[in-house]
């Protein structure tokens, strides 16, 4: 792990030196850092560090897929896995669906007419649904890679798909913030029309209902099978980017906010006491200064780390857990990183992804989050 100012973590080495010191004298070894948060701003390379300063071996992360024919799409908006373990990626800006087999072979499985494939939903039997934007069309693709437009939603965007228990499909759309219910023949109807501009995330409930996350106000809805909805959570951040639900109805939600429009490096101001200007335009400029002011040089310092947790910066990302009884626990927050996706591991711990640079995190416990990996 490489941290700010190129400080490398040497915990294992320090421990080894301490253990092998000669018994005839006392050795003291120390590893100094500003705080665990400083370490988290580094790059994880096989060693994970938690917000409480705990170091441990990170899970092994290996690339999925062999050499891809041609240039790989620059953006991946969605991923899904079918019954046999194949992974399907919805990509842009060329509207491709990429299939990666269990053996790691990657290929372009299907191309749509729109630039973005925003959601993919593998179906039982091997078929695949793919939502697109702009235009809001949903394609059905057969196992042999042939497909057609299955549903014309009449919405501009379809951001998320979920399967209903009766064979119907639920689609979260924008920019009118509607939840559509689509029958087996691809005929849509408006099931719910919320106060949000966009519905961007879905998590199906076992009773036929669904949780839906909005973009604009940061609302999370619980919508039943008949289309009756209520707000179960209202966050300060504007977008409920990703939702994952457990069978007992507990939710883990990733919220994000737009980035700061302009990030400036630390500023520098040098005052020149008692100085006199030379000849030319500079001396003329100095003569215009108020007599009570001291001439100053100012600029920015290049190459220094930015203080991402500066309390003056707005909040950028957050992970929240909502219990079955409605109790809310905040698992993580950041003023520099935005959470784009969330999932649960086999122990129920939240895994989430952030960007610029791409990082993978895991919630270890209350108030304790570990940086597992920094990706290319």
C-alpha cells in the first residue's frame, strides 16, 4: 500500500525486525503515520487497512476474462450472472453486451442500437434482458446471441431491472421517475409515479414488492405489488445509487453526490515585508497598493496531497444500512469518494466500490471500514 508522500507501509518488516533483534539489547521499533485515514488514501496492494488502523491480508483479486478482441468498452454500467456462471456486462458508449464465460473467454454477445446498455437481467432458461438509454428500449437476447426489441417503454432512460414473482419485470426509469411493470409479452404500464426525477436502483422483495432508490432528492421507496408506495428513507445526498436487500428485508444502500466542480490544490501566499519593487510595470503596480497592505506573492502548491476530509467540503458518498424495523445505521461516509455500487459477502458484510481512483472497500463492523484494493 502506497500512501501520501510515498510513505510505504512496513508493518510486517517492522514486526520481523523486532522479533529477530539480539536478546542482549532492547530494540524499539515504531511505525508512524498521521492517522488511519491517511493510510486509507493510499493504494492497497495486497494489504488491507481499516479505518481503525488494523492491517491484514486483503482478499485475492484476479482479472476476470482473457484477452478481449479489439478495444474493450470504456464504460461498464451493469453486470449480471446467469445460472451457469456466465457474466454479462452492459457497456457504453457503443451499446455492447459483453459475455465472459466461466473459463474467462470474453466476447461481444450482442449490440443494441442505443449508445448505453444501462442494466442487464439474466432470466431462467438462458435469455437476457438489456435496458438501454437514451430511448428507454428493453431488448430480449436469446442464448445464441440473437435478439430484438422486447419493450418500448416510452421513457427516456431505463436505469434498473428486477424480476417480479409472477413473471413480470419491473423497470426503474427517468426522467419522469416512474416504476413500470411489464408483462410477459413486453407490454408496460406505470405501476408507481414518484416525486423523484429518476428512479435509478431496485431491490426486489419476496412478497412481490420492491424497494426503489431515487435520484434528485435521495428518496428510498417501498412499493408494494399493487403500486402503493411510501418513503422509507430520505437522505441528505441526492442519489440512492445502489440497493441490496437481505431475505429478511434489511437494506444496504449506497448514496452519492456530484463531484465538486473545481478542485484546487493547497494555496500559498508569501508576504514581502519592507521590499521595494524594481523598475517597470511591477513598481507601478506596487504604488497602487494601499499603504497599510503588505505586498504578497500568491499561487498554488503542486504535488501536495489534498485534504479530502476537510470539513469545509461537501459530503460525496455514504453507505447506510436500514434494519427491518426501520432503524438506520450509517456504515461509512466520505467527502472525497462516491459509492457507485454495493453488495454483500457471504458473511453479510457490505462491499462497495468507489471511483477516481477505483477502490474496493468492505465494512468490517460499526465505525470500521477497510480498503481492500485499488484497481487500475
